[in-house]
């Protein structure tokens, strides 16, 4: 190798597996070698890849920064550079290996240069000992089957806005069944069109993710098809963005025929521009987070077949929409008032529906617990009935694909006589979330329907600032889990729906003992 390097003035490298077999021979330039894709030796769940790299350095120089980056990025067993002397013979050998993960210590250990003839190592025993050491300090809980994620935000926004958005991304990740290990933020002067962040920074991020044994990196910003392709070329980890995470959650939680069709349509429209020349960037997503919904078979279709499938789903949506319209028309003809509960995701809409109607719709402390529209009959204390509907929660920067797909579901609110805008007052970001919902009301043409502002989760807020907030916004305060707090809400609903009549609610106890809220499952 050293003689050939001397003759050609090029670095020469060998990649060798643990059986001692040379799997790649590489001819580089004077300064570097380019390591090929190691698809036949995937890292998987292992600490090390099972390959070592030996290459030549024409000037007997130490391992370069690129060498050490390759060691960490590819999780090689070992890396060594053999210096070439003036006669083409081996000079010194410079070597390094990774260390068990410790954020307070170095990532790798660089050995002192040794004359080639004096270098000795029992490679098999060394690698097994190193892997055993890595396994002993591994912080992975083998009982925890959730995928492990690192969250990343790269944006030119204020630090406060970034922290708020990352907090929401963390909630989405937990809802998606992920174990969040770490968050990384960067506020660059200019976004990198290729990797979103700089190449050096993205490599450092991937190395840290590998050290922490992460399975997936989730970007808070939407990635372009180019960025998906380029990131897929430098890491075997799954890399997805916020939109794909939300789509994955929707795919998991949609149960009705409407919901499933809408989710699949949104996923295919999102993935279609990313299918061209995707290589392994999307294929490694199948299974686990980011891989639910259409599935691998459908993603492997060519673009023409995907477009045909999209057209078919759009026709299905139109058919389903006609069915919903007929049900809504029948409901409107009955003369029974219609109430829609709307608000930011996880504001407590399903819990309020359950408490008001004594029903058992799914209610969880997670984002997007409800995706399928639910309709129930609400009986008031004064023997009046109304239809009350729970809708999918809003979220800021909702993916355009989802907005289009779920517009049909949001049609349910167009027939409402009154919309309850439910707000989680315990959230530190409740003001911005209120603004997001109000903006979406305007965008989807619901701003002309009367609304009643209701602050939920008052039991989690101190009473003095709460009273001031209720006065300031003209809102009604409730705790959806406590029926005794709903008196004022029921009174306000009756006044809005049947104006000009007098109503009396004596005590919360009397209200609870009456017949209000006898649940009735509606047509939907």
C-alpha cells in the first residue's frame, strides 16, 4: 500500500471486516479518500459497525479532522493511518478508536504515533472488550420499546419563539410514542439550503445522536426534498420533519373511514415530491415513527401510480362529504341547535364533551387525541336539547396537506349555531394559541359564526390572576373534569341559543342532580 501510494501520489485505503476480509479497496486523492456507502454492513442497534479502516498518509501526518469525523460518523471499530516515508516504506502508524459515551469526556481516543514495525494490537479481543465496555455504561432501558429521538430546531426566530415551538414538538413526539433524549437548537444568520444547518454542525448532530443511541432525528422545520435526500446520504438514522411527525400521529389515531382516507391522502401528497431519486432516504422510514399510513408498498409505487391513488382518494372524499352533508341537512331540519367545540389541540375538548353528555369518547392528555368528528346530544337542565360536536384540534403551522385533507371534517362547524372556543388556560402559551385558533377560524371561513370563549383547566391556575384574565377576555372559566364548574357555561349556552328567556340555576349541586347531559350518540 505504501509503495503504491508513493508511486501514484494518492492515498490508498482498505476497509476490513472482523473476519479479516477486505471488503473495499479505495484509491483517493493526495489528501483524502472517499468512503463508499456501507449498505452491506448496517449499524442497526450495534455500538460499532464491525469494520475498520486502514489507509495511507503521504507525508506521515497525524489523523485528520475528516478521519476522526469518519470514525465517529460511521462508528468504525478502529481507524489507522500508515505514514509513507521518502522511499515508499511504512513510517509511523497513527490510530484512534471511539470511547464509551460520556458527555463530559472525549468522543474518541487518539493513540500516540508508533513506528510501523513496533505496532501490535490483538484486534478481535480489543473490539470485543470495547463493545462490552460500551454496553455496560449504555443508558438504554431495554424494557422501553419506544424509539429514541433527538429534536432539532434551526430557525431565524427569537429564542422565546424557538423554545415554545420546541416544547410543542416535544409534546408531539411523546404523543407519537417517542422517547425524547435531547434537543438541539441553532439560530443561524442564514439557513443552509442543503442541510438546513451547516455541514459541520449536521455531522456533529448525527455523531451525538449515534452516541446517545438515538433512532430518529426530528426537525421542527419542514425539510425540502433536496434536504431529505442530502441528509439521507450522510446518515443511516431516520430523519423526519414536524409535518411527517404530525402525519404519523394522524395515521395512528384516525379510526373512521373519513379519517383514514384523509390521512392517507395527506401523506401521499406530502411524500410525492420526495419520491424522485429518494434512494434510501425514505425507504429506511418504513416501520416505526414516520412509516405508518400508506406503507412501504405504496411508497414504492412510481409517481404515476401515486397520482392515480391520490385522485381515487379525492373522489372517495367527495363521496364521503356528500354523505356528511346529507346527515347535517337532516340534523338542521330537525330544528335542534348545533354547538361545535373547537380549539387548540389538547385543550380538553373531548373531556368537555364527555362531561357534558356523560359519554365515553377517547380523551387523553396528548396532542391530537381526537381526529374523528364526534357528535352527541346534549340535554340542558331546562329540558332543551342541542347537538354538540367535538372536532379535530388546531395547531400552529398545521401542514398544508392536512389543512386541505381535513377541510371536509371542518365543514361540520359551518352548520354550527355557536362555536365554543376552548382554551387551555394553564398553558404558558395560551395567548399565542388563542391567536392561532382565531386566525384559522378566519382562514377556513368560520369567523362569522358566534363564538363563546371558555377557559379550561382553571383548577391548574391561581385564582387571583385567573379572575383578572376572565374579566379581560370576557371568558367563562371551567374545569372539564369537574361537572360542578360547568353551571356558568350551561347558562351561557342556553342564553345564546334561546335568547329572550329567563333561566335560573340555583346551585351547582342542583344542576348536577338534574337530568342534563343524558348522552345520546348522534348520526356520526
